[in-house]
C-alpha cells in the first residue's frame, strides 16, 4: 500500500507529495478509531483506539520515509554513474581538442592531416545525430572490436537471453582475432551466468554451405559445448517466409537480439567488411523477438543433434590446423519445410 501510494505521489511536486502523504496518514489515524468503535464496541477504550490510530499513521509515515530514502539513494547512484560517463567523455573531447590544436600548429603548410581528422570528427558528429534521432548505432569493421561493450547489457539480472542467426554461407575460411575475442567474451558471460542462455539459428542456403571448413567446425562445437547454448538449423527460404509473416521487410538475415534491449541488424559480413546497425527501437525489437521465437518453436527449425555427428572443443574450434572431414551425411541434410505457420 505504501509503495502504491508512493508511486502515485511520484507524479506530483515534492511539496504536494508531503502534503498528500500527511493528509493520508492523518485520515487513517482518524478513521481507524472510528471503525474500531463501530465494529468493536467496548473492546478498546477511547485512549487505546487513539493510540492504535496514531501507531498506524506513524508506521505509514516511517514506511514512506524509508521508501523515499531508498529512492533518493538509488537516484544518487544513477546520477553518479551518469556524471562518471560525462566526465570520461569530457576528458576524451578535451584530449581531442588539444591534439587538433597541436596538429593545426604543426601542419600549417600541409592541411592534409587536418582535413583528414576534420572528416573523421564530422563522421562521428553525423553518427551521433543519427543515433539520437533513430535510436541506433551504425557499425562497421573499424568499430567491431568495441561491440563487446554491448554484453554489459547482461550485467542486469533481468536480461538473460541472447537470440541470433548465423548464415553458414558467410562463414569465413579463417577466424580472425576480433571474432575470437568477441566469441570468447560470450562464453565467459555464460560461465559467469551473466547470460542465461544463447539460442542460435544456423541458416543454410545450399547443401554446399555445410562443407565450408569453419561452418563444419562451428556446428560441431555448438553440438558439443556444455554451456547453455542451444542451436537449430533453418533453411534460408523458411527464414524469409517467417519474416514476411511478421511484416519484417528489411532484407536482413544476419541479426542478433540482446534480450529486449538491442537488436543487431547486419548488412555486410565478409572477411574485409562488417557493417550493420544496433537498434534500440522497442517496436522493432519486439517484432524480431516474436519472429525468432515463432521460427524457433516451429517444425522449420530442426535440432542440431538430428544432423550433426561430431563434437569438438573450444580449443579445436580456433585451431587452424584442426580440420573436420565430415560432420553430416548428404542424405541427412535438412530440407526446407513445406509450410510456415502464420504469425498470430
């Protein structure tokens, strides 16, 4: 009751909040003795009834004080974190400003360096404006090493589930260092139980996708891993139909859903280029979650263990000298499902 009242009071000014709280407590202190006198005649003396009303009013006031104290404490913690971020950014901007001033002084005869960094700063400015306007972060390979910061989403206990697709035909012939660092960061989150579960859908377009060296190794690793990683196999045509059922027409096939906080939408993924966006648009995230979960729970998504035969460890996955001869028999390759349930 105290919490409900406090939430209602949070919508008014502090002065009105205090006045309303005191009025509520005073009203209860008056009504309780009247009710006791009406329903329990001759059980309590008038003095006892007044004392009971006073104790109830005092208890409510103390509860309100404790709640507001906790609220103020939590607000101060959040403000301290915000000021910490602001101070860090201000320090970076100050260093950039000093560096640019030095560059201008030293390169008076040659404006190439100055023009280069001016363009870099304009790019950052434009991306910040786009992020504030569209609630999304543009990603390219230059920034891929910083995307592990998104894993901090899972430091909040309410965020536990990561959903993602992996396009088998885009699996590179070698795992670069950036990919390994990012991959291992996910495994560490799972071991620390910061991430409760990863659900990964492997998407194939052609049977030859299963013959790609590192695609075979990824499938074998996901079958053998003991951490809470669940995987299924889906045809590209089924993924396309499910997205159409949910009215998602952005053409994105490579995506990852960070709980209900962000969705990554990849546009290009090759050895030389990785690009896409991270969006925090709530309606877009909800649509992708519904689409993924519907696909995951349908017959179109087939369990990995139904087709993959071999299992490998994490060290074997990233060992370039370790090669799998065959993980699947051609006769066992999954076929696109004949029909897809419509989105409800």
